[in-house]
């Protein structure tokens, strides 16, 4: 199947549409160090650090704040989609583990299913293994990718969804003058994409709150069995949106629990957080590829076996992930499963 390319003429047309859309909303285009940046009128670039900005007063408790964000798009007519399992067990194997909300529609792209009509909202927990060895402030291997998706989209409809995201941020109390948008060059768009995704092309814009990237708006062309399909895929890291709002000193204060994050064991927290998501998604050694990825998290946690409260961490993250997927294993069941898996690594290392 050939690559779905966007021509230079089309790219210029998309850029012109974006210019008109943003200019009407008082954004100004600037060129900065070979980057095309959009800022609100009168705003300077580069931006300050976002934690230096005072947070909004009287914020709701975190769990209530999450529910307000998740309810926004369904209340505006977007159909919510939820996957029960982030392990890819379908016929189309684009990746071993779900890494983006748009993958919900992979059967429409590369399978026998035709395009699904409508506008969709997907608060999708994902795992991105490329971050597993570089855990740091604002970056973890697992997070909630909250996205809006529309198949058979026009660029105008894509911009309508982007406008809805702007409305969400304003409603939550994030000042739009603190945002900047960066157009992604064609060369950078394809960087790092693997499998079937490397044959897609797109016109993409990074969306930043002050100096923190929180998401991107991609207008994607996918080559399907039935020909090219244009897709609006606008996605944000939910935890990064929350960090922008609540402005906790550390990102890990937000995802907690404090009993572990105060010890600065961020890699450990990340490994249990991701292993819990996979464990409650009913992962097993029947699918060796995804199971091998899971074992990487388990192995790291085994190095600290007995030095932390495994049950407390699993219960904390099981409760969090359960807001977004239907668990295939309960909290206690997930604990016994992970405890056994971690214990096997501990016994192996002692036997050496």
C-alpha cells in the first residue's frame, strides 16, 4: 500500500485556512528560529515557565476536575468511545499496545470496516514504551490521551474541533494568551512513526501552554483499502492539562500517591502505574509481544521488592485508570497477578 502524501499545494491551502482561522481569533503568526509560531496579539516569545503563572483560585478537587473535562465533549454532541483493553488483540496489528485514541478506528483504516461517521471523544489510557527509560517531570510511559477524532473530515471541520478545545481550556480557567501553537514541519511529522503509521501524512500543529507541550492537532491522511481517508485527530495528555491547571510543584505530586512521590522514586512509580494498567487490561503470556513489554515494567519494580507498599500503589492506580476503561481484572486480582509476576523476577535474581 503506497504512502498517503499531502502535496505542497494542499499543505499551503491548509496553512492558509489555519491563518484565516487564527487571525479571526486574534492570533498572530511569527517566524522564530525556523519555526512557524502563532501567539495571541501582544504576547512575547519564548514564554515563561508555566509553574511561575499563578493557578486559578477555588479549583475543584482533582477527581471532580477530571470529570468536568471528560464531560465537556459528550455534552457537545461528540460520541464517547472506550476501549476495554489497551493490549492490541484485534485483527489489525498496527502496534502491540494502544498508544493513541485514534487507534480505536484501526479496523476502518487497514481492515475491512468502512469509515465510521460522526465526531468522537476518546479519553484513552495509552502506553508509549519510548518514554519508559526517560521518565521525568511531565513525561511518563502511561497517561490518558484525551482526543477528538472525526473520520472523513474536512479541514474546516478539523478547525471546528480545535475551536472546541480552545473553549474547553478557557472554561477550565486557562488563559488563551498563555498558549502558543507551532506548525510541525513535514520532515518532523513522520519522525518516529512505525508500522502502518509511517505511511500516513499530515498537517500537524503542536499546542503548548506557556513552555509545556500539552498536545497536538493533526489533520491526517491515511491510505486505506478504499483509498485515502482524511482524519481529524486532536489529542492532549490529560495529566498535562491537569498539571497546567493545578500547578503542583511536581508532576508526580499530581499523579501520586504522595507516600511514594515524596521519595522521588519516579521511575518506580511509573513502572507500577503502567504495569497496573496492563494488568487490569488482562494481559497474559498468550500474546508474547505485548507481554514482553509488560515484563520490562515488572522487572524494574522487582529491584525495589519489599521496599514499597505494592497493594497501596496498585489500588491507587487501579482506581484512576478505572475512570477511563472497564477493568478486565479487579483491584485485588490485579494485585495478586502483579505480585506473582514481580516475585518471579525476585526469585530468579536470588537463584543466580
